[in-house]
C-alpha cells in the first residue's frame, strides 16, 4: 500500500510541477508580449511630405461647423502627432475639403477619399458635416465629431467599442474628454 501511495504522490507532484511550468511559461509570454493597442488604420494616408502642413479649405460651411473644425484641428495640433493643420482661404488645392449640408441617412459627418497604393488620390480627403443630424449636438460635441473626422483624414479607422478614444463611433466618445486620446495619437504616429 505504501508503494501505491508513494506512486500516487509522485504522479501528483509531476502533474503539479507540469502545471506550474505551463503557468510560468504563460506568464513569461504575457510579460514579454508587446502591449496591445486599439487604434485601427484604414490603409490610406497622405504623402509624408504633405503633412507639414495638412491644409484644409471650407466650401460654404456654416460658421458653427467652421468653428468645430478649427477647434478640432487645434486639438490635434496640440498633441504629439506628426504634422499640423493650416487653413487655406485661397484657391489653392487643399489636402482636406470641408463641406456641410443636410443629407438623408443617419450620420453626423463622414470623411471620404480615393486610395492608390496606400496614398490618398490627389493627396486629398473630403470631410462632410450633416447639419441636419448634427443640429442637436452641443458645440463641444460638434468639435469632438470633427476631431473624429480629422482622425479619419490622418488615416485612422473607427476603433472597437472599448475605452475612451476619439475614434470610437457614436456618442460614446462624448464622455471621454475633449482631446484625442493617447491611443488615437499612437495610431497617427504609427502611420507617419
């Protein structure tokens, strides 16, 4: 009987030692794995020579949306993101064409572009505000929506619905503060 008992103990000790080895191994993987991020890129960007500055121009835009966009670009300019933004009020061709209007569907704003080999076609994007759907938003919420669209212009896609990031879709981002989050900034830095 003592042999069976000793044999059983030895097997239990072996199983325990093996499990401990697996747990320690997984712990090492977790410690040495690169940190996860939530930013997502959409695969298109400006030419790196065109981000100092990224010019924008308003095309018959309501003053509330001009103010929102200007405050949003100032917020991005205040981060450690590469490049900066500058308004073009002349006939020069800007990198961002900003327009507004009332549209069908349910969306606050959208950014559109063409993409050729990872670069924006014509090195430009279009930001459009839907004044009908955004009419009920506060000035701060309009600014945050504009920050989100500028993030798309930089090359960021919408992020998963977790955490506080300006690149989250919907109203969730309104509870996260009024500046792009560090993960948003990290995403732009990863692109450029």
